[in-house]
C-alpha cells in the first residue's frame, strides 16, 4: 500500500501574507504588552510575589526587533513594597476579571518608598534595558489601561503611571514620563491626557515621544523602566506619602514607532478601540468587581 505525504511549509516567501499575532495591536516593533488576563499567556491566579516575572505578550515581536531573546528574557518584573495589613501601607488583590488592584493608604503609609511597579528595574535582568539603550533616540508609543478606584489627593505628586528614565535624575533624563496629571517628552503627543481631580472609573491614556530628553543613559544598567505604577516610590518618594491613588491595573503597551512605521495616531486609534471593546458590555473587563478602597484608610 502506498500513501501520500503532504508537507505543510513553515516558511513563506510571500511577505504580503497576513501574520496571526497574539493580540490585535501587535506589529513588528511591538516591545512590551502587559495584560494580566490575556488569553495568550494569562498570569497565574493570585497576587504575584515581589520579584516574580510577568508575561510579556509581545515578547516574540520584541525579540525580532532586537535580534535575540527568549520569552523569559523579555518578561517584566513585579515589585511590591507595600506593608500589608490594618494600619499599614495598603493591600493588593486580583479582581474578578484578573486585573491587579492596588489599594494605597491615604492615612497610615509607613515610609517613603511604598508602592507597586511592573517593568524592568535597574537591578533586573532581561532585554528591555538593552533595547532601550540601543534605541534611545527612536520614536515610541506608550499606553495604559486602568480603573481608578480612589483618587489621589489633588495637590501632591505621586508615583507616575509610567517612567522610563536614566538613573540619577528621572525628572531630567528620561524617555517616558507619564505623571498622574501631566506627561512629558520630546515631541510629546497624547490621547486622553488625565486631569485633576481624577475621575473614578475606567481610564485610557496614551503618549508618544520622539527620543529621549536630557542626557542619554550611560549603559543599559542605568535605565529604570516601569510601565505601571501605584504608590509613592521612585523620584517622588516622600512627596507622595498618604496621597496616592488606588487603581486596578489591566494593561500597558509599549511600541517602537520607528520600527513599526506606524504613527502615534494610528497606534492610539487601534489601542483605544480595543480598550472600548474590552470595557463595553460583553467585553472581558466589563463589570469587574473588587474591594472598595474606602474600607482601607
């Protein structure tokens, strides 16, 4: 008996064929996509331990853009310095739909460096710092999806939503600075710039920057980068004591527009449409539930 063997090709020479990616926003030049409940690689149940790895849904695109790196190399780091419990700094929890809810005290914070960040710190390993160091002059897009559950106090700064900066002076030498109510950056473009007082509810913000501001980092190790943050750590330290917002963190995205060829407006339009879909009736984050921050001082 004879048979017919059909070999399905694994490579294609036709560059016009569509590529099925893990998320609708991903493209060549996508560097980081943090989305805790993403179907491609959802975060394990429960609140991550500080120092643990957070999946980067865009790791394949990032590795292709840089030229190397494994899934582990491109993962993000979770850092949590909150002292938990009554009369302490606050608490963290997973919401019913998989977001990470960070509740920061506005009365009993125990110190100046208390908060949660997700990204790549100077002490962390991984490829993101290497990529940023090699491409500091590129044009980038950044966005955040969150739900503000308790507004920060109006008059005082706190930990930014995101910061990619050269260590030493994050307020002078940076690529991305997305502060609570103001963003900064070379050639800054914005979608839904936040205002004070903060509105309780779902929030989308996006920034575009054209290269770094100030002095470029001297090495990859000199770059501190986080794409999500709640609390009073970092450059603002003691200024944010007992004044931070509380928020459910859902998703952050970082794209090298120089590599992707997209404009800020194009990336933002795709991103905002996905946000609207996710929080509309039937969307994967619609009707999320969590502990009311008012239960914690």
